C-alpha cells in the first residue's frame, strides 16, 4: 500500500511539473507576442506621430497625412475621436491576409472605410490602423499600401 501511495505521489508530482512547464511556455509565448507588437521593441523606428507615439518602419512607401484625400483625413479624424463611423464594418479586425503589412498577431490591425465619392458601395479605399499607432492607406482594396506619416 505504501508503494502505491508513493507511486501516486510521484505521478501527481510529474503531472504538476508538466502543468507548470505548459503554463510557463504559454505565458512566455503570450509575453513574446506582446513584445513583438510593441514599437519600442522594433529594431527600427520611424518618426513619431502627431500624438507622439513611435511608428514602426514597415518598409512600405509613405504618404503624408496632408497628402491623403480629404475623405481619408476625415476618416482619420473619426478614428482619433473613436467614431461614430458611417459603416458597420468600420473598426473590424483586419487580418492582413495579403501579407503586405508587417506581420503582427491577430487583432493588431483594424480597418476603416474611406468614403469614395460616387461609389455605390464602400469603395476600394481603406485606412488600416495598428495598435502601436501605425496607419496604412490603400486606395486599391488591399492590393497595395502606403504607411501614413502624421504631422
């Protein structure tokens, strides 16, 4: 009987160790993904935005906020104040399926419609925002992007 109890304790100790290793691994992966998304951890950082937050360098062409179409600047103003947005899909998670933007964890990017005058639907223009303050503009429905430089 004592042997059986000792075996059970050893099994419980081994199971506990496995649980601790799994939890530590998951916690490390979570912390690593948060660290990877942080602009401060990025090896290269671009000029700061008008809000003062650093923007990761994407390697994409850039466009100054002042050079965007008026409708894109209006959408940026809505984003800055948190809405309300004209389209129900504004603010949804952008999955970056095209893989043209820097790879980030799911939920990092969100998309917003830029009104296209004369279009009967949402049109092809969008602003994509990253949680670190980076902003991207597309006028061809995700076929290409330019990183927006604010200020």
